[in-house]
C-alpha cells in the first residue's frame, strides 16, 4: 500500500472515530416502538457472498429490485466496502439499502411468492451469511439530503452510544457544532437512520446508521486537521461506546 494511501486511510479512521456524523439519540422506548404505516422504512443488509457465486448474487439483486418496484420500493444504494476504518467487523461484500414507502409495502413484498422463490433459488446458493437492520429516518435530525454517485467515496457507520442522559446531551451539543463545520469540506449526508429491528443477530444492533460521501479525500483530510473539529473531538470521545466504520464505493 502506498504511503499516501496509508495516510488517507488513517485520517479517514480518525475523522469518523471523532464522531463527525453523530446525531441525537432517541430514547430506547421510542427506538423500539412499531413504526406507523405511513412511515418510510429502510432495510440495511450486509451480505457475504460465496466465492465464485458473484454472478448468481447479481441476478438476485437485479431481480429483487424489479420485484420491489411492484410495491413502490427500490434498492436505493448498494455499497461495496473496501476497508474497515474503525471497529471490528468481517468486511461484507455488499451493503444494500432498500427503501419501502411504508410498513405495509414491506410486509407485502416479504410475502410475495416470487420473492420467496427468488430467495430459495439464489440466497441459499450464493450467500454465505448475512445480517441486517430495519430502520426509519431519524425524526429528530433535520438536514438537506444530498445524493452522491459512483464516483464518490462512501462511508457507512454503525454508531453505538454509552448509556445515560448526559451522553445524549453531550452528543447533541457536539452534533450541532460539528454540522456547522463539516459541509465546508465537502462531506454530504445521504441517510441518518434509527434501527428498530435486527435480522440474524450477527452484529449488535446500533443506535444509529449513517451513510455519507466525500467530494474529495483532500477535503476530508483538511476537515480532520481543522482546529474547530479538533476542539470538538474530546466531547465525542467521552460519549461513544463503539463505532464500526466502513469505507467503500457505490455500485448502485
């Protein structure tokens, strides 16, 4: 690995571990409540593909997206992780974000006979293992949602907070200050998600899942070195229990 790339990777890890994407945590009782029928649902799936079965998995992804359209849903983003910048997690082959207009649409899709057959035909043969989280948008965080493309470097972060009201307040203070600085350096947010259910239990359910992209690695590095961000890092460090941060590229 080239020296310049090593520096970039290290700075990426430092940036994310310094909490620049953190938003306010919901109360646990609110996180566990069943979503209303009119609330949008986003499934986040982590897939580990069997060696040599990539083409079969592509068929699963392609056909699944067509079936989703029947229910007003779609695979909004597919990210292929290239490295783990923070935390501990076996690197998945793909991360999928499937968006449903509401709970009823998701339930109808899950019960679709063609989708059930698709899973039987392809998941068992092409997927080694998988896990995922059912999420909704964070209602406590308002932001201008931007849309990246396949030319961008993407980040997916699983955020785990320490327990206690004081840590929530600490994050709220950090969040408000950091979000005033970050856009200056070309960091764009696509999704802030609150998980309320898990599948397969291969990974602890996080408090939040964030998806974002960078305009350039140079901008990201400048952000890490910004004195204002450095001054905010200790507030974040005292509040975070765990973080899993993956860096990759979008293929959809």
